[in-house]
C-alpha cells in the first residue's frame, strides 16, 4: 500500500498527491519523499507536504526548506509551513534569522506567519523582540483565505496566522518578552487582538494589581472569545495566588452566560481557584445538564478536582455515565476514578462502560476501574487496616460508655442528618455481623427493607423524610461499627458526641440515652410526622452562603407577608452559612433577594420538602412529645457529653432525662446551632473528630468553622 502511495506522490493528479501525503504522514513513512514536494510548483501540494511534516519524526531536517516557505506568495503554503515550524519548537531554532527577516515584509500574512513560527523557537528568537513589538502596531490583516472559509471549503484561518499584531502578541507571550504596548491592546477595537493580548499578559505573569481589575471588566466583553480569555487569565492568576478573594464570585456569574465558550472558561477558571471556588459547587453541578458537551465536560472535571467537597457530588457524576454523548461519558468515568471511595461506590456503572462502543470511553472506564483497585489495595496495605468483617457474635448497636471518665480521649463523634444520604449507602458494611443485626431489627420495626432502599433506591424515595431519617440513623450507627474495627480506642473512649438535626438521635443512642430499637422507633415517628407537617402547607428550605447573620435575618423579615408567615434562619451551619426555612412564597422571595445581595456566594433551594426547625413543624412536635413521654421510662442519662442542637452547647453525663426530652422536642421547631456547637467542642478540648456517616458534609462544614479542627476530622464513610 505504501509503495502505491509513493507512486502517487510522483504523479500529476494533485488530489491524489495531497491524499497520499496525509496517508503516509499518518503512518510516519516516506519523510524524504514528502519533503521533496516542498519545492513542487503547485501551491496545494507544497501546503500538503508542509502540513504532513508536522506529524512526522525527523521533520526538523527540513526546517530550512520550511522557513523559506514562510515567505511564499500563497497564503496556505505560508500557513502550513509556519504551523509545522511552530510545532517543531527549538528543533527549528537554526531558522530564527531567516524567519526574523520576514518580520519586515510588507504582506501582513507573511509577517503573521513569521511571528507565529518564531513564537516557540526558544531564547534565540528573543533577539527579534523589538521587531515583534513593532508588529503589535500592525493593524493589517491577510484576507486572502476569507472567501474559501466563508464558503465552507476550508476552516477559518486562526487570527495568529492572519493578523501580525495577534501573532506578535502570542510570540511575545511565549518568549516572555514584556511590552507595555500589550496592556494598551486590551482597549483595542479588534476583539481578536484583545483576546490575544490577555493571553500574552497572562503568560508573562503581568502585575496583577492593574491587570486583575481590567480582566474583571473584560468578563463583560461582548465578544465571547475575549470574556473566555479573561476567565482563563483570572484562573491562572488565582492559581498563583495573585487575585483577590472576591474574584471567584465575579467569575461564577458567568456560569449562566449564554455562550458555551464563556461558560466552559468560567468553569475551568473556578477549578483553579481552590477554596475560593467551594461555594459554587452546586452551580457547577447544575451545568451537568447543559446542552453543550464542552460545558458538561468542563464542569465534571472541575468537580473531580475539588477533593472531598467534590466527592459529595459523585452520584450526580454517575448519572452522566449514561449520557448520549461519548465525551461526557468519558469525562464521567474519569471523574469517578478520581473520587476515591465515593467514586468507587459506582464501580458497577463504570464497569458497564468497559464495553462502550466508543474506544475512548472504554479506555477511561478501564483507568477508573484500575484506580478503584489501586485504592483498595492501598487501603489493605495500610498499617492500621483491619478487616471490616467482625466476629459472628453481634456487637451492640449503641456504643458502650467509657469505663472511666479519666480514660477518655479528646475525641468527638459527629453524626450527619438528612441530606447526606445516597443510593448504594451501606454497601461496604452490609456484611458486618453487627450491621446485619441492626438491619434485621429495622425491618421488623419499619415494615420494609431499608437496606434494599439504601442500595437500590430509587433516589427520590430515599430522599423522602419518612424514609431518609431511619436510613441515616442506621448509617450513622453502622459507621460507628466500622470505626470500632478500624480504631477501637477512639470508638470506645470518645469524650463527646453531636449530631446534626436527625443525627442528634444517633448521637443520643451512642451516648446511651436510649437503645437502638427505641431510637429507631422515635426516628420513624419523627420522620413520618415531619413529612406530614411538611405536606400540610407549601414549604421550602433555602441555603444561603456569604451573607452575615444580620443581613440574612433582615432579608427573611422583609420576605414575610405578615406576622403569621414563616421565613427564618433554621440552621447556623458555618460562618456566614445558613439554611433558612418557611412558607414556599416567602422562601421564593428570599431566594431572589439573597441572590441579588452584595456578597452572596450562593442561594439555592434545598431538596427537603418542609420548613424544618421552624414553627411549621408544630404538629410534628406534638406527636413527638407524646412519643417521648411514652418511652421516658426506658431513657437514661447520657454517659458522655452531648452537644445539643437547641443550645449549641453540651449537656453533661448524668443530665436528667426530662431535660433531654424537652430539648429533643424543641429541636423540631428551633434553630439548629451547629456552628456554635462545633466551636464549643473545640473550646472544651476536643481535638480529634470522627464524622460517622456518608458524604463528608460535616467535615466540609468544619473546614469553614475551624481549619485546625478540619485537619483532624476524619470521615467514616459507609
């Protein structure tokens, strides 16, 4: 076959010669034969030969021939030669002098091609920085390729091969040659030149004190390529610690831009901004449904790079494994492979992609499966690893109280509440004897298979309050059983416990206030009563981050339609991070007002159906109070400190049961003081925290509450 192609190279059929060049180049064959065509009389043949050399080994041997073609009278020959020299980089450095001479040509296409070729040729090319700087003022353009591009015969020629000023921008940026004229070009009327100037300034690490403010202005540029370049530049500056803390919020505004190019750039920019971008994970996740695959893929990559916080969205990423677009499926597989244990929960979905018809998707799935296996082997090899399987004798569901007060460790156990659930929860611990025992008891009490619901869903059913709360109660206790196997000292000698909302019932079980069966019956009733109260009238919950307590409370007051209407802070989660709840109408107003408020990083409606921890839950409180009074004889004072939601402070071992019952019932209609509770635990000397339950949401909040405590917080994932 190769001999037949070589025969065509010597023929008269231009179409056959061009096709043969491409085919031989793809096989990396007949370099010398193709190079001979650089002197062919037909421009199309010369251009085809110059392009073919770009992908061939040893093409640098013909750098001199290519350099001469940069001055060719045919635009496409110049473009092909310049592109190949640019790809050769320093291998073509010997041609710097030849190319430098072309910078003085009268034809704008020749100047642009020479500048583009010089851009990658290394230090020697810097000798021509003055000529490149002079080209910044060359406003001419080679329009010879416009007609074919407009007709759709050939793609549009890149601006760096049409416009000398654009090519000079790129070359100066690549060569690190600073020029004061570059900043002036940010005001150019030519949008392509503005975009090139941004990229060049970014490459050179321009002074961010002036540059950042101008970039922020350019985010509103009407040309998508300019706004996109400004996004990318701000991301690069942020990655080097050269932007202000408010930049992320400004970039995040473009996540709703109508241009896919701008949206994708905004996503990529946020991905480089580290902690500053954490407040925008939910908007990034919403882009998974974007019509443009470039935006979807960018959003998936960004979430995958957000560490533990990004892992919280693994189930959303998993949904994309069934996308009709191959690039999106591949990105989803790749992302899940980066998401550790949380991503490995979806190994079955990834395994299905091993037989995907698109080879790139299958390859990414294979990499992800290998990442899961590597992580598992690493965990097995860890010195402190113990097998999850426990002896056949069932362990008690509730933790035994410490034998002696002075034997406790400065350990706090934390238990998540509703919102941390996910389909496939409990998969890794379902075979533990103690967990089996709990699940068997749960099926008798609940009347349904809670394990099946956790493993198989459907997700919308697991999200329902009456199902979610029992599932999360069991998950928290199952995580404690896992902790017992992995770190028995911490599991037996903890000093204090706390739980967020529903998690407080798990904490009280662990503190010995009631046993597993009693706790599950209370949780079942609580979940059913709360769902019933939520369905009585239209209610909502809104998450707000970035605004102060005073501002949020003021907005809530403004949104209430009257004295009986409800709109209030329901959860103090972390500094300037709240959940608000109330009537659906008032919460809709709150969402709109908060979004527009200065400093707001995030305002979104939560999936929960009810206005939990407000007076909307009064009907549920009455039912819970009745149930608590009924089981009061079975309850016992706590054996350790318990940090309560209602007060944000601890109750001590031995606290009377009636006092605990009062706080448990008040919790339904009172604000949850999680941030104050965590600060109190830290103040009281708790140094090591274990979040027992899925999703790492409590650890994520701890990062905002106290950085040192966050570093000593571990998630026991189930």
